[in-house]
């Protein structure tokens, strides 16, 4: 399931109001920018014709980015227009790990759903994470 979030920012420069908004595909943001918040400022600026060398950009980066319209897994980590990026990344990694372990359980044990075998799932997760350290 794809996760998207709308990132928006509003600021004033020389009395003019600027409002930028962009729907962000989190998989692309993660792949290209490791979900760094600074990258969102660049994305919003670029999509709206600003570059890093304009004074408007300097003013823009002093304002917080607001989030809305989250979809997929991201929706679970959106609270009051704040996106819990760290929580989302942890959950995404856990889901990816569970998917890997589910495929192994299916291949070797013919188990369709590890969720129906919580002790086995816990054991596989422990082995998986013990080898990561």
C-alpha cells in the first residue's frame, strides 16, 4: 500500500503571502532523501519556482511544514497536522521485516499467516533482529 502525505507551508515575504503545497510519495522521499525534513523544503520550493539562492527561500525555511491528507501507513502517524516521521519509518521497517519472514514461513513451513502463529513469529523476529546487531 502506497503512503502519501501533503506537505504545505505558508510564509510572507515583503508583504506578499506565499502558500505552497505538494503531495509527497513517501517511498520516493525515502529513496531519494531518507525522509529528511530539509528535503521537503527543497521539494516545495522547486515545485513553486524557488531555488536556494532566493531570499524567499531563506524566509520559507524558517516556517514549519504542515502535513495533511496522509494515506496508507502514513495516516496512522499523522496527528494534528504533525507527521511522526520517526514512528512511520520504524513501522515501515517492521512491516518490511514481517513480509520477509512471512515469505520464509510460507516457503519452508507452508504457513499462510504468521499472525496466526504469534510464538513462531516472535521467534523469527528475535532471530532476525539478533543477526542485525
